[in-house]
C-alpha cells in the first residue's frame, strides 16, 4: 500500500468526518449556534468561490464582499418587491453576481496582479456608499427585512434547523460543482493559466476565456452565498457589507488554504467564531489575532491550515510506512505542482 | 616571499541542490593576471560569484592572508575584492558619473575620489563628455570600460572580471584587454580574469587555470599553456 | 467660477495629503517592490503617539519632531523584523502580509487608545485669506507648503547625497550594489524608515480635520493607492502629481457631478485608477508596469 493511496483514504475519511459533523450540528448545538453555523456555511460558499479564483486561477480579489452583497441584495429585493419564493431567488442572486463578475473579469485581464488587488479593494469600499445611494431599490440605511422561511410541517426541528439544512444543501451543491470544476479539464486549464500563462496559451488554452470564466463563476458562488446569507440573516443593509467583509473572505481563504475545498469551511469558521470569542476577551484582540494569524500563516504555513495538516499527515504516513523491518521508504508520488503547492479536497 | 593576494582552498559551491564546484584550489599573487579558462558551464562564473560572496560557498577564501569566507558581499568589497559580474557590470539606469560615484562608495577621502575621476577622464575623455548620460545608453564596449573604471574607484586589492569580452567586437575586446594589461603593468593591479576567449587572454595573463566540471583540470604559465598543442585542442579550442 | 477655484484649492489641499501618503507608498515600492497597505495604519499609530506625548505635557512641536524620528525607527524595525525574512516571497504572500499588518496595527491603536475619536491639535494657525473670492486657509497653504518642502528635501537627499545614491542603487540593483560595498539591507531599512516618516507627516497633516481614530487613514489609503497608480509606482514625482490630480478630481466631481455628490466621491479615485490601468498601466510618469506577465 503506497503513500498516495493512504493519503487519499485519509482525505476521504476526513471529508466524511466533516460531512457527518455538519449533519449533526443541529443535534449537537443550541439554536443560536445553529444560526451561526448557517452563517458560516454561507460564508464558506463565498470563500469557496474565492479559492477557485485565487488558488486555482491565481487572480487576486479583495472584492468578494461585493459579489456577496449583490447576491444578498438581489435575494432581498426579489423577495420583498416581487414576492418571489426564497429558493427561487437564489439562482438570480448567483446570476447577478456572476454578471458583475463577468463585467469585472473582462478588464481584469489587463489588471493582473497587484492592480487587480487595488481595483477590487476600491470596489469593496464602494459598496456601502452605492447601496445608500440606490435608496429607492435598496431602502438605503434602513435596509430590507425579510421573513424567514417556515419549515414544512413534515420536517422535525425548528426554523433555525430548517434554514441550516437549506444552507447545507446549498453548499453541498456548490462543493460538488467546485469539485467537478477543479478536477478534469477545467481545473487543468485554470491551473495552467495560473502557473504559466504563456505556456498555457501555447498549449491552446484561451487564457482570456479561462480567466473571465473563473471570475464569473467565482462571483456566482459568492452571490449564491450572499443570497443564502440574506435568508439566514433575514435582513440586509449597507452595514452588512462593509469593506471588511471582503478582507474577511480573503483572510478566511488564506487561513483555510487557498486551494482547498475543506479549507473554505475552516476559514469560514475562523471568521465567524473568532471575532465573537476574542471580543469576549478584549475588543481589539480579534484584530490583533487576525493580523497576527495572517502574517504568521504567510511566514510558516503558506498553504493554510489544510496545507499544514496535509504536510504533517504526509510526514506521519511516511514515518509509519518506513517501518524498520522493511527498511526502505516507499516512493512518494504527490501531486506537487511547480510552486510546491498541493491540491486537495 | 609575500603571501598571495588571493588564496582559495577546497571551494565548493552550487545553486540549490545543484553542486557546481567540487573543491577548487588556486591563488593569485600580487601584480599577477591569472586567467580562469574553460568551456561554458565549467563553473568559472560560479567561482567568481562564490569569491565575491554573491552565492554561498564552502571552503577557504584568503584575501591578504585573512579568511573572508564568513563575510558578506559588502564586507568583502570593503576588504578589496572588486567583482565585475557577467553581462554589463554597470548600473544601467544611473549616469556615468553616478556609476563612478557608486564605485567610490567606500572611499571616504574626497581628494582621492577627485583624483581617481581625473585619472579616468584622462584615459577616456568620452567618459567626461557623457558623464550625465545613463550608463545604459553607452555601447557594450564603453560600458565594460566604465565597469572597470567603476571597480577601480575604490582601489581594490584584486579585480575579478567575468567574461568581459562577451558580446563585444574583436577590436573593442583588444582595447579592453589592453586596458587591463595597462592597469596591471602601471599599477600592479592583481586581476582574476574569467574568459572563454583563451587565445587573447593567454596573451596578457601570467598564469592560467583550466576549469572543467567544477574542478581544476590543469594549471601552468600562460606561455606554456599557449604553446602546448594537446592542451590547445582539448581545452582551449585553439 | 469662484466655486470652481475654491474647489480646486480644496482639492489641492486634500490632494497634497494623498500625495504624501502616496509618496511613502512609492518609496517603499521602489526599494522593495512591496505595496505596504499598512502604511496608513502605521502612520495612524505614530500620530496617536504624538497625541499621547502631547497629553503628557510635551510641547506639541517637540512631540511632532520626536515622533517623526520614532516613525523612522518604527519603519526600519518593521522592515528588519517582519519583511526582510520574507523578501523573496510571491506577490500574493506580500499582499496578505501587508493586509495582516493593516488589520493588526489598527487593532493595536484600538487596544491602546480605544475607538473614540480624539481631537488633534491644529498644526497651522486659524488664519484665512480671501483672494478674488476664494478662501485660502492657513491650513491648506501649510499643507501644500509642507508637501513642497518634503519633496524638495527628499529630492535633494536622493540626488545629491552619497546615502541617497546608495539607497537608489539598492532599490534598482539589489544584487550589484553589495559589490561596491553598499549594505543593501541597511539601505532598504532606511527606505522603510523614511517612508514611515513621510507617512507620519501625511497623517499628522490630516488629523486635525478628521479627528484621530483608529480607522482614520483607511480612506486616505485608497486615495493614495489610486494616486500612486495614476502617477506610476516607480516615480515619486508621479506620486505627487497623482495625488494632486486625485484630490482635485475628487473635489470637482463631488461638487459638480450630480450623481456622485459627496456620497460616492470615493468612487473617483477608483475610476481614475481603473482608467489609467486600462490606458497606460505604468502610470503617467512610470516606466515599467506593475503588472507582470
């Protein structure tokens, strides 16, 4: 049995554990925490989108809060103005954000690297003022209140639990989609475009198409998450989408591991639970911890928590498989890419 | 008998996991021009980079009898190692005058800086004429002359040149080598010269080492190496 | 017409502040190829220290001078202990680290001094001149004058001094500079120190009008980023021109363009940045694009 096999099994096992854990949340935790977990899931969807863009396609974005906001507002507006069913609004939320993503993705071709970070940062800052300005539609500072969907009679559990499962279903869809995108040809094109554009082009990959598609899809994910967020939170306002949201997503993506699906969950947990937790201790502390973690991660664990776990597990596996009696270590076949990053679920 | 200016024992160096030098020994005496010859990829450039501290290395590097192998590049420059790297040894975005000023960075005495400038403007009037032009606007040969001038502003103990003739027309190469020879004869400048152009180099060098695959293959006086037909064919492509 | 001129004056004054911070950003970028998003937050911390010293009885002018020097040390230390270890890392890594600093430094200010805004003493007297119907405050003129003096001083440093030359060389040719004996990392440290002082000046100039609070410089940073991008990241002159242009454009658009008004004026630097990146990515005065293929 070689290392890769063991690693794959462990990874599958890990994914199962996570999935099981997620299913059991309503059982294990009180209502308020269930609500927070729902929030976490909506963020995780946005972060997943960000991972697609940053980790897999190498384009940096500090604007995912914007796409998230667009999705959230779309859902809110469609529900209140047009009386649409909450579930039906979600595809629209994703589509609107995706459209915005497309609109940005096109000029983004010229803005690769740092300039893209600036532009997306600028966009993120613009959200609250624009939301305020478009008062007729967005109700400005008052915000839009939504009614939480009532669970159907035949489902056990309360409203929070129901909403939680809706989010869970949502993220399951997204994870599957992301997983499919990351494997196969699309994934390869994405990564090729990221690692070496010139070579990718010579291999027949249309760089522009791939990059724009990455942006659009990534934004769509965030919009979907934003729509769910609106439902979970039952309220949207400019306050919900400050520039810090975009930073939070960026932090979460890095902390979890920007090329990792499960990393999106870990990152989301980080940005939802850490502020509450450290605010209890000291209000400035969460900022310090955030900042410290970001810097620390870059110095020590560039591939985030998941990457770190991966490295440690691999080391452990190697140690275990190089048993004294066999005497020889089995060759490692890992998915090492030129920049040393690993790809994982 | 005075100690050699530069003495190297067991020099090992490489790039990452690629080992290039496998234990090089050589020395340069006061007032000598020593050539390092060999084919592309033999490790000649690596030797110079290891000596100036641009890359890490293992082994003894004695400058004027003092081991400098633990020192950084700037410290070695301070002790008198002048390295003109491969390519253009000039600061291309800076003016001619700024290049010379940079070369004189370590010199505190304004008088000697002025004196050195006068010397160089004397040998190369065009340097004075173009003092405010960016070094990158000079021709290849002019840039190499400027690089030499820059390197000598700080009155180094030894001048190390990495393939100065690279990309230069034969006539310019002749002038450049004439300059090096002049510096050696008039000022007793010790020069370590890495070159692929063996014929010209052996005309001005006193001794030479032939490097192959990161090791010293052969050494001897310039004259005997030049006249040895076997060596000519095998190593020097003459 | 009067209003137009008035807005230009106001725009120039705020532009001078953007220009100062942009200058700090460009200094760091030229030296180490890093965009230090946290420059504004570091400056805010320095201004807080000034405020604190003043609170403890140190004369205001002296506090400013002391902290200007301390900022230099702060910048140098930040480079030495937190940036130098990761100098070779990728763009993404650097962006994240700087964002980390951004969040962290603001948190420190929050922790020590709390979130309540504080009044910062005026640097320039309260005088107003009225010329041709246009109000010129001593503050506006003072800010512009400070920018001029600072620019001249820095130019002189870089063009006429040995250390200025060494700093420029360390930034432009990191591998060749040690060959002439220049201690490159020390020079880079100086660059960061200098940038920190320049950033401090920017923050100190704006603090009296904005009220001192932890996120004080956040919006200024956006303008400064746009200014530097507009001017060209490898051009200090560009940073200054860029800053002034951004300031004036913002002021004019806020007053004369209806739908932008005061609420959306933060969109002006953004639009300028987006435009210049499409039309001339290296900026008005820059030579190489920040973009890497």
